[in-house]
C-alpha cells in the first residue's frame, strides 16, 4: 500500500543530515532561495539531524559564512532532531548520505517509505544513487565550500524535478 499523497506534487521538503548544523541547514537555505526565486515560496522546507547533539544550536559558523558569501541566509535556522512525525508531515525527505538514508528507511513505515530519498538522486538516478554530500564538519573551510557546491547542484536538480512533476 502506498500513500496517496505521493501522487500529488510535493508541498514540503525536509533535508536530513547527522547533527543538522552543516549539510541539511545548508540544503534548506539554498532550497528556500531557489524556491523563492522560482515563485514557489509556498513549498515548505525544513531540516533536521538524525542525532540530537546540537538541538537548538544555529548552523556551524563555517556553514553560515560559506552560505552568506553566496547569498544564502542560514542565521534563522536552529538544529532539530528527526522525529517520527516528520515522516507524515513532509512530502519528501532527503538524506544527505547513505547512512542517513538507511537510518530513515529503517524508521519509517512501509506506506511512507517512498517519501524518503537520497538528496543527490534527482541529479541522475542512474548515477547519483551512490553519491553523497560529504560531511565537512571535521575539515576546514574548503570542505564547507565543496559541500555547498554539491548542495547547490542537488537543490537545482530537486527544483527542476519539482517543476517537471518528477519529484
């Protein structure tokens, strides 16, 4: 049995990483700007982490700085932890890496499993199924810039898929 809401265009997108201070808030910030620029501000976005280590914290300063240099504002965001209600409340949930994808698929009920996807899969489902957004947390600023490059490419692909009705 599948969820009938999966047949309608998604109106809410959730981005999931480990602590919700680097990759997923970056994806949320980039996606919000792209949606606004495309006249799709009604599509709701959010971001969470699989762990609760940073709940209530703002995104990592390095992520905020890298995003700000490109015109994305992450300052209003605060870390949250993935909860069971997210699977019902969001139409599409995007895992930043394969570990997050496995974690999410193990938690979600079978009827809602089709909502959970790998973030980079819309780039090219044949090629991107094994691609992940690298975690820049333990690296330097260059790692945050590289992760943001990948996040931007993924967000553009998600927007294109959304606009084409393929998401």
